[in-house]
C-alpha cells in the first residue's frame, strides 16, 4: 500500500514540476505582456520593465492611464536595446519644460515625471536623477548581456551548475536506494522520507531551470511574464466573507496554517500519550480515546482562532453551518451516526482492541477501533471493516469483556444401554486431560434427557482463551470419542422400530435373521484391524501433543527471532521509568506484539503466543516476574541483557 502511494506521489510531483516549468517558460504573453491594460483600477501604478527587471513604477497622467504609460515606456526601451549596437552606449537625458521633467532615451521621449511618482518629500530633480541613473545602468547591463563575452561566461557557469545539480540528483538517488535497503520502516514514516527526497531531487532541477532563465534577457522576460500571470491569478479575489475579500493565495495561506495546526496538535497529543498516559499505565484504548478527544478539541479551537485572526467573522459562517447541518440530516446521517458511535465505544469501552467478539454471523478479534469503523480479523485471517453503529445498535457477544473466562458447552449422546456412571467417568476424564480446560471451576457433565435414539448429555468446561473455543471443542470431541471407545461405550445413530403385521411372521423373521447373520459374518471378516480394538487414551494424548509441538518454532528459528528482536531494527529496548522506579534495558509487551505482527507477519494471537514461548524457554521475562507475556503496557527484558545490569542507571 505504501509503495502504491509513493508511485502516485512521484507522478504528482513530476506533473507539478512540469506544470510550473511550463508556466514559467511558456506563459502566454497576452496575459501579462500587454500589461493588463484594462485591469488596473484608477490610482494604481504600473511597472516599467526591461528584460524582466522592474525599474520603477509610473502612475496616471492627464489623458493616459498608468498601464498605457508603462506600456509605451517598455516598448521604447525594447526598441532601443534591439536596434542599438552592444558596443555603442544608449544615452539617457533629462529635458525640462516649464515645471515638468521629461526623460528621453537616445533622443526619443520616454515618460514625464508627475507628482504621483514622487517618493515622499524628494524634489522632482532628485527623483529624475534617480530614475535616469537606473535607466542608464539597466540599458548598459542589457547591452552587455547581448555580447559574446557574456554568453561565454554564462555558458561556463551553466555547465558547472548543471554538473553540480546532476551530481546532487545522483547523490539523492543513491541515498534513497540505501534507505530502502537498510531501513524496514513502513507506513507514514517511509512516505515522509520518500516525499522529502523526491522534492529535493525535482526541486534541484526546478531551481536550476529558474536560475538559467534568469541569466538570459529573453528567458528572463518570459519568466517575468509567467510570474506576473501567476501573481495576477492568485491575487484576484474569489471569495468574500463579510467585508473581507480573499484570493487564492490568502485562502492557501489559511489552509497551510490549518494544516500546520493539525500537525502541531498531533505532535502534542503524541507527547501526552507517550509521556503522560503511558507513564500512568493507561491501557491502549484509554490512550486512543483521550488522545482523540484532545486532538478534536484543540483542532476545533485552533481553527476558530485562525479564522478569527484571518479576518473571517465566525458569525458569518452560520449559513455554512446550517447547510452542513442539513447535509448531515439528509445524506450524512450514517457518517455522523458512525462517528458518534465511535466516540461512545472509545469512552464506554464495551469493546476493546484484542477482544474476541461475535457480531451477527461475524466472529473474530478486534484489531483496530477507529473514529468511523472497527476492523475485525476473523478466524480465517480475513479483515472485516464494520461500521461503529453496528456495535451500538446490535447485540454483541464479547467473550473478553470484564472477565475473559467463559464456559463452553459440548453436547453429546450415548446408547441407551450405556451405564451412566461409566459415561460420566469417561467424559470427565477426557475433559480433564485437555491442557486448555481449567481445573477450577471443574468440568461438569449434565444429563439433558432421553432423546429419540440416545441418552443426551452436555459437557460443561471452563476456558480462559475464548478465541480458542472452536479448537478446544474439536480437541474435546477427539478425546471424548477415544475415551468412550476405551470404555466400550457406543455412540448411537438414529434408530426406528418397524412393526410388520402378517400371518407368516415366523418364516419372515427366520429369513431376515439368516440374511443378517451372513452379512455380519462377512463384515467381521473384512473389518479393518484398526477397529477391532479401541485406541488407547494415552496414544491419543501423545498424538495431540505432537500436533501442538509441530506448531511451535524450532530452536534455530527462536534463536534467529531473538537476534532480530535485539538488532538495530528490532524492538525498542531502553531504560524506562514507571512512577518513581527505573527499569533497565527493557521493552514493552504491546510494542513487541506490534513488531512481531509487522516483521514476522503474525496475527495478534500468534504474536502473543510467540512471546509466551520466549518466556517459557527462558529467553525473556517480566521485569518483576509477576506476569506472563501479555499484549499490554508491561515491561519485559531479555535474559541476555542481564549482564549489562551492573552499570549504574541514568539519573
């Protein structure tokens, strides 16, 4: 899934860079080169530009708008630069007529200085001298940029810049490949790393393209036109809230601030979760619920503050809120229902992560509880996404809620001629041999009644692992069947009595009996030897133990697993503090479960089982030896790390 999003991200970045480069290179001159003659409002100044560099701005004059004056001045400057030889300077002179000062370029009228163009209290003469010096310097530089010496100099600089950017690109690609081979991170962390490297790679080429465009007068003019077109596009008002007008750029700034607020709130809730909630020993579900409430509250308050600071009157959003309310009432009621149901589940905690539940015809383990839906992993390892409202509106069986110990019913029947005492002894004996059946409360065998073809019983046993109930039920049937054969107790099949009313009953019975004897004799001679003697219960138990051991990892696999868990990319092993006590070189049980699920492709049940195997084989233990391995906020330590415990703990 992460690779899919990374490929999409690459396509998006390439498309964005292509669009930006194309806009800068091929921006239509009609959008900006005509200087927006009819778009500037009265009183606004227009820039005088030469080769993509703004020199100064002019205002309106009687009979001429600022855009018309600027367009005329720009055309005069372009004509003079194109006509003149690069080695012959283009003179700029001032001409005084009465109280007005006119600037002329190579004897051609350029513009007249007006009162609108004076900066503060500067006299017109000083303003004219300043503009004259700017024009002369810009014309001299424009002529120099059209010489062969300048082209050779820029060519060498461009070659060096291209080699540098190419080397940087190859270096970033090498770093990207190294990170992909060495790090085993996945999800959002890998996505952020890939995004940063990708933006740096394409950003280097984009920066080189922008720099090259700024070295030549023609490309710099195109760049100025493109940037002007973008500036005009993004600064145009597109929305109005109250008396405040907003452009695309201003709305983008608000969205960027909201995104930054969201990131800051996530970081803050993460710190609260790791530094406060885990320190006090809160469960994972409690941590999720509190972190979610804090995140929603802080985000809502922060958005209101940002909108108020941006000049948006909150009261003007009443219509928008009303529309959203109508939408929730009509089309979004299911989403709102699931959202509220998710909050109820997180607060009341009727269902928690790791619980074994039954919802309708769906039975499985709760893997994740989200704000809208809950993920359940069935016994067939299939993930089912269930809306949260199903847990509120429907009847849910939660075998782990409160006290995980539950009772299992095993119905069975025996033949009518079976001794009741022997049946009770055989069944209870088989039940007590199963390792997952609790000794207290003791197994019980209830006599349910007289069936059509059998004496009906119900075996009641207590177990502490509800998710194993189907496997335990199958094992008990195996053991009960074997023990009943051992005690020579028959398991009946449906029977019917047939009454025949006829005068030749004796002859019919004799004929039927002779046929039945011949059939039984033939069946006896061909019956397999495996059915001649009932199996031994000890053999059945040995067989079950062999099957149990076959599921466990070998010694070499356990050694490799421990090496990976203690390696660089293993579980987080470090000193931890709980209350006033510091526990040296340990890891958290729930973190180890997540690591096993991610790196060993194990389910949550298998991960807990692997941790318990490590405990039973003397490889890890609880720091105070009070707990077995659990998927909880408990500290565990490798026995191999006990040797370094002689070092003093950090302050």
